[in-house]
C-alpha cells in the first residue's frame, strides 16, 4: 500500500473554552448554579448580585414567655443538660403514633398536628386555624381536633404540642403523679401567677393563694424541675426538597414547558468599578463588553 499525503475537508465542532463553560453552566441544577455564581462573585469584583433576586431573611423575636422563664435564676445552674438524640422529633412522634393503632381518620389528624409543630415542639398557630388548613373538609368536627391534640400532648417528651411555654409547663405538671398538693398549687401558680413567680413575688403569691411557706417551697421546687424546652434534646428536623426549575402548563390544548426565571440567580455589573474603568479608558466600549459578558 503506497504512502502519501491526502487533503480532505471535514466539518468539526471545536469546543472553545467559552463554549465548554457555557455547556457546563447549562447542565448545572439550581443549587449548583447558585454555588457557581457565589464563587464568581467572590473572584470577580466587577460582579454584584442583583438585589431583586435575593431572598430577605426574617428573624422572629423571642416570645415574651420564654424571656420571663429564662429570667428565673437557678442555684444548680442549667437543669436541662441533655444528650442529643440521633433521631428527629418528627420521626420519634410518628413512631409513638404508630403504636396506638388509631383509626385512619384520627391517625391522619394527629399526623397533621405533628407536621404543624415548630422547631420548639409548639403549635404556633391556633388549633382552629390548623384544622382549617386540613385538606379533607368532610365530617369536620372541632371536637375531633381537640381529641387529636390531646393525643399528641400525651406523647413523649411531655409538653410537646403546647401553644406556649406556659402551656408546656402546665401539661408537664398535669402529667405528674407524686405530691398532688404541690402539683395543684404549681398549676395554679403557672396558670394565674406566672409573671409574679418569674419575678419572685412570693409574698404576693402567698397572699393571693392563701398557701403556707412550706407548700409554696414545694410547688416552687416542682416548677423549677420542669423543662420549658422539652424537644431541645432532639436533632432539628431537616427537610430535603428540590427547587423546581421548569413549569409545565396547558395552553390551547397543548402541554408546554417554560423555565421559571424567578429561581435563577441574577448578576449585574458593579457600577462603581465599571465607571472607574470607563473613565480610565475614556471609552464606553469596555463598559459594553463587560455588560455583554453577563
């Protein structure tokens, strides 16, 4: 077979660095794209995050009752040093619910209440508001929801399902068995004289309840032994979810797909750097080049 040089024309796509980068970015999911944008913002001072696409975080203020409870002084220091459990509160409550063998409707109502618990194990909304959000509207009777709440509040840890710190302490007191006189006085103090007790106005409490010094000391010791944060020992519940990137809709009898623009991170030119560069070059061409790169 003879050897020789042959010229031939072929079509071939050359992947330039810019094209490779574009293909890489197009394949990234939303979370990875946001990380890529964050890296670009750190490395390139000419880029800024568009404020219209950033999400504002709101921090809720501490409840007044928790501030009152935390203001109570203790001689023994922190009474609630607990060991962290590997499981979440939600899974722990669902396990207890599964052991009861309730009818399907009752079981679903309790599960709905468990899903409405906040990170502190409290129901931040009223029971009636939570019940109104339940998707099944048939056979709606509020007494059934009261029974579901009572079932939830019987679970361990005692105090879960309360609507406040004060309610949480009352649930714990009502579930105790020993020394009923001290428990009865403790319930009265927490229910009617919570702020007075927090500020150590024992003379006023003694005068209004008519109790003795000994009984008041027993009730005080019982209240101090309670746990205002019953779910602190559980690891926080983590919810893993995917951010939708496309929307499927029906138009004129046909199903169509479109990109959800609101979830995409947006960048813009840092005007301070760009104007300084434009003034230095005395030309707007550089400024337009930077805009075209975005």
